[in-house]
C-alpha cells in the first residue's frame, strides 16, 4: 500500500512483550515496545496458542509468515521482511527494508532502514492489532491485520 511512509523491512529477532490472551474476547490490546536486550520468551501457562502462520491482509499490504517453536518470520508488502519472537498470542521483533524515508544511525539486518514492531493476536486468531516504529524509537504507528479469506490454518 502506498499510504504508509515506506517503512518496514528485513527483520531480526527482538524479545517479545508480555502475554495475556487468556480471555475469550476477540479484542486485542497492543503491548509496550520490546526492550533492546533479548530475553527468553515465556513458554508457561497463559493458555494461549501460537499465532497461525499463513497469508494475512494488513494495513501495510499482504503479510505471509511462519511460526516455528517461538520464532516468527515472514515477508510483507513484497520483498520486505519481518521476524520476531512469539509469546502466547503476542509477537515482537524487527522489520527491515532495503529503502525507506528514514535511515537509522546503526545498520541491522544489512540495512539502515529498520525498526521494531509488536503484534497482539485476537483470541480467535483471525486478527491482530499492533504498533511499529523506526529504528529503536517509540512504536507510534498502528499496524493491524486479518487472516486472508483463503488462508489455511497451520
């Protein structure tokens, strides 16, 4: 989609924010941005299942991702990449692009055009609400999505 500042891109792992999708509502709440220091993802007792891999329609174009153990990775809006860590119904990580309007002082993932994101998936697993930001800055922009109509559950 061309309504966003050309932003998101190739992604490197970042730690995941807290979990909390035990309730049966389809409402989600974005979580705080991940901290810069990695930590082990929680694997205990929230009762939440991993987000379902596959094809999604998002506010920044198509997103296709896979989930292996606690690792989330994929592509969005063409060749841009995204990766992160899963904790229950939450995913947090980094995005990378070959080019966008903001260049970070530090390169990550082979580019100076990167940032962080956090997604919170709904209890039914069909939608997510999230935030993203440039470099290590505040995640002030919204990023939402829903499972593509023909997407298969994994």
